[in-house]
């Protein structure tokens, strides 16, 4: 049927379609016919299609078939024609961005902007609803396209919005990815200001299943001017953060990547009198202790080992206890330590140990923002992770990438939600487990037909 339906356009000239082009845009085969005419790149034919389409651009960008015609039109039309298309779309541009078909057409429109006037039209149309777009399955791709296409100066409206709303954005499934891309694309004073905003809210972000990735991303930039103020935000809270499902990942990241002075501060807090036994038995904090054994400085590692040693008999039968005991035995066998307190014969090889399975949910644990400092050796946030002794937690894993957010398929369908982590994923090693990222980003593709004439 599809082949027969398309055959009627084989010998049809564009001039014969005059007056009916708008209707053809919304027809499966008519739209395909018009795309082929645009691909001939004949200015007169492009202009003829543009004349009958430009007043309907908002509707067609969100049409299951018309959006493909719009993608071709913004690619092949002249600068003047493209400017008019953008002007006509601007009043409804946010609604277009949130639509499963419109998001593709709008991304293509942004990709082909060529003049400052066109850029300004798009910026003004989107600037007041940046956060809403970032948190939407379709809209976040429009913001990411702006980051990729526009200069850092033109994209400053995005940096301003995410900086002022970094907790709301950073703790969102899609927002945490966009926030990382903002860090990549900002430059100079914009980047410094954006990281300062995130740093100011670091204690909140590290307790979130998505926000902790943003903080880890900054640490991985490996710039001391960013890392040290960030680590200082955790001073006085290391015990509580170490017992939390998500923030304990960040404490371990600090132990691996921060300066010697920052590592000493962390280990010194771990040595708070009366806390070591609790830390060793905690589902999450015991991994912080294992990482501290691998990365503590030569100054602090002997103190850490001696603080752990009295508890070894009581934890020797547990999996984590055996790993800790092996590290201490290797340390004793050497008698001395090497750079950063790492022991060459350490059976873990300086890596984080594999954690036991944990059926992870996506709810963050109770906040510890108001946890007081430890004056009497007792943690003010015991049990803050909300788990029992049999649980363990997810690992740091790869950051959710901007290329890991699902894009709606080209055929008309409801947007798909990110998959729920499977039992198999929940049993993965710590280095692979954390919040399962959404599906791979699908690049924009032109409309095609398969052998059965189906629209794909």
C-alpha cells in the first residue's frame, strides 16, 4: 500500500501542488515528496514550499510527519527565510520544545542558526523557562543543543538559570546531566561562578542520588581551586556523610582526589573517639574506611590502622572485615608505606572493594544538613542512611551523561520513561551500580521508509 500511495507522486511537479503544500506536509507520503523536492536545493522550489508553510510552522513542527519537513526546510532555506520561520515559531517555542516531535524540529532549527538576530530570537523565547525545559524529557535536549551550538556568552542565560537553581536542577534525573554540561561549556568567570553556586549547596547535593554526581564531577576536574573549597564544605560532617548512601561515595572520591591536607582532615574526623566501631559496622561507612586505608597519607595511616586494630576480632568473620584485615596485614608486612599511604601489596590494588548486592530504590536518605559537630564522640546522624546491617549501597559508577537521556522516537508515541534498575544491575560491583542512567540518546535522523512503506 505504501509503495502504491507514493507512486502517485512520481511524475508530479511541485508547481502542480501549489495551494496544497500545507496539506501535503501532514500526509505521510506527501511530506516525503516535499522533502525530496527540498533536497534538490533549487531556491525557487524551496521558496515556494516556504511560502505555504511559514505561517503554519508551529503546528507543523509538532506534527508527526510535518516535523520532518520543517527539519529539511530550516536546513535548506535562505537566512532571510529561516529568520522568518524562527520569528513565527518564537511565541510558542517552549511548547514546541516540550513536544515529542517538536523537540527534534527545534533542535534542528537551533543547529542551523546563522545570524545574531536568529540567536537572539531563540534566546529570548527560551530564557524565562530554562529550569522547566531542563527537567523535561524532551525539553532538556533543546537546552543541551543551545549549549553545543551557542557561544558561552549567548548561552549565559542558561548558566544564570542553573546557577540560581542548582539544587532544583542538580537533584533532577535530567537536570544533573545538563548541569554537568553547563560546567563543560561555561568559561572564565561564568564557570567559576557556577561552581561556587554548586559548592555552596554541596552538602545538600551529595545526599541526592543524582546531585552527588554533580559534586563528583567537579572533584574530577582536578583543579585545586575548585576541589579545596568543596571539601571544606564537608568539614565537621565526615562521620555523618560517610554513613549516608550517596554522600559516602563523595567522601571516598575526596579521599582519592583531594590534596594531602584534605585527606588528613577527613581521616582525622574518621578517628573521632568512639566512632570507629560504628563506622566499621555501617553498611556504607565501612567502604569509606577501606578507601581511607588505601589513600591515607603516611602521616595519618598509622593512626588509622591502630584505631581499627582493636575492632578486627569482632568483624573478622564479615566480608568487609576480611578485606580490612587483609589491608592491615599487608601494611604490617611492609612495615612502611609508599606514596599517599598506598601499600603495593594491598590485595585490593588501591581500588574500592566490591560491595554486596543492594536492591536500590531511588529515594534519597534523610537529610543531615543540620547535623551538629561531634563534641562527645557520638555521631549526631546515626542511622541517617535508613538501612539495616544487611544492606549495602550502590557505587559511584559512571556519571549519567547528557547522551544517556532518552529522546522520543520519530514515530508518534508517548515518551518512554527511564528503565527501573534491574535485579542484575543491583547486584553489580560498586564501581558499576549507582543510579542506572536512562537510555542512550538517539541522534536526529531524517524521515525514511522501510521496504513495507512504513514511516520510520
